[in-house]
């Protein structure tokens, strides 16, 4: 038995065919392009530092040519044309790509799962650095106007970051509508500044010739290879195009990139290079493009733009956490919806405060964007490399491409990704180990949680009466029935849940109306209403209800039960009692399911994960937990 709803428009389809309008274009500018759009603040500075301060014409044109072709190949071609085509029912992001590449064969395609999970974990590492380097680089613009304010740059940046993270709990729905106009103004300004710089030295336009890039890498040796790590900063934020596809739509993201963002970035990078050829002085080349009277207004605009960029990575981390939770790779965390209209407007307190502490620590420890640039890029380059590897599988399995075609296209991207990845490995000693270590820790948590839950399910299957024996006792009326309605929450797909068997063994009776309720999270973003519920009668007064959600949906079990009642399930929602398990995990026999060192970690995560009453919007007054001690 299943729901047969009125026809509704699929969100996935609507997001893919969404047309580019002024409103969607502004939304794309405000949500997607904050990180990419603010990279001119620090990219050229990092390149100069990697080149040892020697920004001679050969280095200048070679670096600019590398930036130009990196933006074309990595963003314009790889992400806009190919990666964004690999949508998972309208959704993007590396977890959605992993689910698309694996299909339903997660256990059989462990290598793909590991790549997807590690790439997702590294996004958290990127998330703690992006706000720090972006805000620092914006505030440092005041040094161009007067060195007297230099001691206050870091404290001001810390204060801005504290305020940014502190307001996350209030939601961003009220201010999100100004993000787009702010970023549009930003791109217009940086394009105008770039044109002014190009007029001083038009010869820089010759850098569109890829021979400058090839010659620079061929003759630069290790110095040129180190510069490649600075060039990579120009494409950080490329993952946001794919990750935010479900929010904005494919067409608006592509259109705004080609029409607004790419021209503005290229003009600004060319303008900065031209300025450095004429005036190779110290200080930020970005802010030196502006006339003296415009420096402070430009610092203000840059600060607001970096706040927008930071907000995007914070919101993305919240969304990534929810996806990982519902795919079974992350422990339950408390999530609060901050907007009644937008499902993407959520707040995850633990993630927010953890990111705040780590971001502030990085800001204080490094103190400047120049030093922080050494830690930036390692996590992002690794994620981009893993994205290409997953994309190859999608080309073969989903799109039906021949091996030579898929290998050629992905091979081109892989060659670029490996170059950037190898160049960023040189940054490990300068701080690149920080996001990699943090991402590695998140990866350990994700895999420990997944395999720990699987171990619990295997243990429960062996520690109670068999479902067949229990059903036989129920059918022969050897289990007393009393008035009432009981809803047993269970992780397993069978109707006879271990929790129900334990309840009868302890209490001795079973209510007249019993519902075994299984919540399943699919490896697609959204489940259609027609596939939401599966209601199966097991015995007189005994039903098995399976409720399915996609990995971006917010579960609401009372609403699902009201629908089940309309389908004929006699559930009394006012008097129903929900039963959940309050499990205590302890170490069992050595090497039983998990490595010994992982058991305490999983026990800690399991003990502190959010309870079903909060996760599924259940009424607390009608919720009871049954304690169990489980060895794994």
C-alpha cells in the first residue's frame, strides 16, 4: 500500500530547467561565487611570495597565463560543462556525486565510497580556513592607506568572524536577499579596477597565449612548481558551483559565470599583473589598483564580500552535515530549521561553534593572509582530484561513454588536478597539514560511525528471540494484548523489531494497535510522495510502516503517520506512545566487529548523538526509551 498523491512538480526537474532571470542570476552571485570572487584579494600576493618576490615580466606573464587557463579548464570546462551535468536528481556536491557513482552498491564499491567520504571530510578543513584568509585579506587593505592600522588588522578580523558565527543561529534568510546585489557591485568594481591597470600596461593581455604558461613551468624548475600552488588559489571555490546546484539551478550558475564572474576575475588579475610590472612595490596589488581616496571604501566593500564568501562555506558545511547524517555516515546532531520557506536554511550548533573556534585559532596563529595562504589549497586540491576520479565512473556507468572517451576527457582534468595537488603538497610544512589533519579526523569519525551502527545491527540480530518465533507466539495468542497504540522505532527493515521483542519480554503484553516504524534515507536527494510510505499489515492490529526520505529532506514522522491513518492504519496520534532504544555500547570480544581503538570512539559518538525524539520531530511527552546494553 502506498500514497497516490496529486501530481506535483519535481524539485529536481525544476532546479535543472530553471531559467536564468535577474533574480536567479543575483542569487547565484550571492550564494555560489563568494569564494571564487574574493580570490583576487590574496592570489597574486601568494604567487609573489612563492616566486621569492621576483615578479619579473617572464614570471608575471607566465603566472597570469596559468591563472587564465586554470579558470578556463577547471571552472569553465570541468565544473560548468561536465561536473554539473552529473546531477543526482537535481542535487550536487561530492556526497551526491558519490551516491550517483556508487548507485546502490556502497558495499561493493568501497574505493568510490572512500574517495567521496574523504573529499567531503576535507571540505570541513577548507571551511575553517576560507573565512580566516578571506576576512584577513580584506582588512589588510588598510595597510595600503596607512601602516598605522596594521596592529589592528588581526583583532578586527577576529571580531568580524566572532560576529559572523554568532549570528548563524538566527538564520540568514533576512539578509540573504542582499548578498546578490553586494556581489554584483563587487564584480563590477574589480572589473573596473582591472581595466584601469590594463590601460597602464596592455601587453599583459598576451598572457592568453598558453605558451607563456608552458614556458614558465618548463623553465621555472621547483620555483615555477611552487608558483603553481599560488595559482591554484584562483580556482578555490569551484566546488561551490556543483554543491549549490540544487539551490540555484544549473543554468543561472553557468550563465553568471560566463557573463559576469569570469570576465571580472580575468580583468582584475590582468590589471594587478600590469600594476606589478610598472610598480613592483610591497603591499597588496589588489588595493594598490585603487586610487588613494577609494582605498577605505574598497576595504569596506571587500570585507562585506568576504563575509558573503564565509557565509557560503558555513552554510555549505551545515548542508553537508545533514547529507552525511541521513546517508548514515555521521552521528545524529541537533539541526534547527531557520526558515519556513527554504529547506537549505538550517543551523547545526555543534558544527558552527567547532568551526568558529578553529577559524579564530587559525586567524590568531597565522596573523596574516600571506602566512595563511601556505595552509590554504591542500584540502581543496585533494577534493577536486577525488571529484574527477568519481566523475570518470559516472561517465562510464551513468552516461554510457566508451572507456577511451571517458579516459581522455577525465584524463585532461586529472592531469591539471594532479599538478595542482602536487604543488600544494609543498605547502604541508607551512600549514597545509592543518586542513588535511582535520579532514582526516572527520573521515575517521564518519567511517567509525557507519561501521559501528552496522555492528550494532548485527549484534541485535543475534541477541533476541527470532522474529519467526515471536510472530508465532503472537498468532497463537500467547502474547496478551491490551488497549492502546504503540509505535516502535527500528533501524531494521523487518517488521518484528528487536526492541518490540525486548518490550514484550520485560512487560509481558503488547498493545492492541502496534506499528513497527522504519525510517529509511535514500541515496537520492528527495523521495517523491508516491514512494514516501509503504504500509504493510502483518497481523491483526499489527502494521509495518516504512517511511522514506531523501538525504536533503527533513524527516517529520507525525506528518507521515497522519498520512498512514488516511490510508487505513488505525493509529491514535493523540494517545500513541513512541518507543525508542536507549543503547549503551560496550566492547565485546576482541576483533568482533570494530578495531578495539574505535569502540570507545563509537561509544562516545553513540552516547552523544541526537535522540530520535529530536531527530524525527516526535512529541516528547509520548516518547519512551528502553535501555539495552550492546557488545560490539
